């Protein structure tokens, strides 16, 4: 106890006001805010990078990514648990506040799509919604060139038949084991 008092007096002698300011209500609030900011920074820097690909048929996409490309299934990242990307254009109400007459469970289950681990800190999110390609081929559309490069490398390593149609924007065709043609297309945002 005497050591604590003497250390406070000693600290107060060299830095007057630091003990009063640091342990005041305002000082504690500043320390809490700094701790919260540090925790948020740690969370955001450890969150995986997510690439999204829109496909024309989820069941065919599941076969392609799981069985042919052999991508491991990934857990849904924490920031996707609360349906963040779908809520951007909707009513912005948490389902807990909606009445019992509204049932979102079917829609939310479908909208989550498929999740795969592409690289160490990179995940692939597959969702439905793309139109069929040329001659009713399956189409997989992505806005990220890096993502399609990784998939092309995976296709080449699996020795699948493929044909590059264009480099920029990247567009290539792949044949799966059932001889279905899958068009992988990079969509350019303008």
C-alpha cells in the first residue's frame, strides 16, 4: 500500500496532473475508446477478403467448385452473418423487429449462396442470378480480375479443357466433366 502511494506521489511529482487526468471519468472514457478502436482494427484487418461470383445455376456451380476444382468449403465470415450485403437495398430492419407474418428464413437461406476458401485469407462467395451465356452455356460473372486469375490457375492445374477468349477483361471457357461449357467472365464496372 505504501509502495502504491509513494509511486503515485513520485509519478505526480514528475508529471503533474497525469494521475488526475488519466484516472478521471474523461480519462477512462478515452482509454475505453482507444481499446474499442484497437479491437475494431484487429477485427477488420483479420477479416477475409471476399470475392463474389454470380452464376446461372447454383447446383452446377457446386459441382464445378467442389468436385472439379476441389475448393474447400469455407465458413461464412462474421460480417456476413447478419445479411449485411442484402440489407443494403432493403428495408434496413432487423428481422427480430418484423412481425411473425413475415418469414425470411427461406429467402435468407438461398441468398447466402456457397462459400469456398480460395486462398489463405481469401474466400469465394457464389450466388445465383447470372443469365445463361452463348448457346445456353453456364455463365459465372465476377467483377474482380484477381479472382478469375486464381480460378484460371486452378483450372490449369487440374488439366481441364479451357479456352481464353480475351485477356482484358478476362473471359474464358471451361468444360466440366459432363462436357458442359462454363463461361467465366470478368464484368467491367464503368
